[in-house]
C-alpha cells in the first residue's frame, strides 16, 4: 500500500482503486538464489573395522552371598 502525502491531505492509491507507480524490475539488483544438491561424502575404508571383545568373570558380594557373574567389554578395532 502506497501513501502519498500532499500538503495536509493523505491519499491512498489502494483505497481509491488506482495503481501507484510500478517498482523497478531490475534482475541485477536482486541476488539470484539457486538450490544445489546437498554434498555427500562417502567414506569407503580399505578394510572395515572389526568388533573385538574381552570377557572375564567377577565375584560380586551380594547380600544373599558371593556370586560369580560374567563381564564383557567390546570395542571397534582395525583389522
């Protein structure tokens, strides 16, 4: 909506049904936005890592008595 003030009177072109001056259409003034495909990085190691595990038994002191329980710890390692 464009409002022009002339002296003490205010005129609104949209309310009067008249079109105001058209804005300049300059392609150089507007930055161009182009969408690019998202970048994808694919990593292919020569050898995939393997999962190595170590296990052992531990004595836990419980209120019902000592109990032997298994424990396991695993990690990823290169081949």
